[in-house]
């Protein structure tokens, strides 16, 4: 089973979803802005991605600038809390299959899971 953390307004997210479907898979789609992942879910996703919370933050988002995150030192727990509280900060799409996950930037990254 493949799961995609998806934002339908994002072109890369739509392209990634289309690649999955073109491969004959019908993924579980989680619109993470409507149903944000919990801190525990984010921690699990990051471990599968082999990334740190800061790596998953969208630095171009307004909320990133408003919170002055570029200037702040954050612990892993603090960063996870911020991502859970402000899902717009989460880079997208994230695609998960079993114990593996990839960031769909570029969308072709998903081919590693198909």
C-alpha cells in the first residue's frame, strides 16, 4: 500500500500522484493540510525519509518568515511540534510504502517505490 501526503493545489504533488496512478497503483491520499500528521507521525515519516525536521521545512512559506525560523535554533522536538502545528511548513508530497518514503521533489523520486 502506497500513501501520499498530498496538497492538490501543488503541481509537484499532482504530478507525483499521477505517476503513482499511471503505475497502476491507487494510493491512500492524505490531504495533510486538512488532516495534519501528528508529531509521532512526522517523526516516523522523517525516519523513513532519513531526514531531519529542518530538512522538511518549506523555507519560502510566509509562516517560516513570520516565525523567523531561519534565525532560530530548534531542537528536534521543537521542530516537530512546529511542523505539526503549521502543516504549510511541510515539504510535499511525501510518498510512503512500507518502511520506505521519498519526497516527490522531483516527482520521479517516487519511481524508487513503484
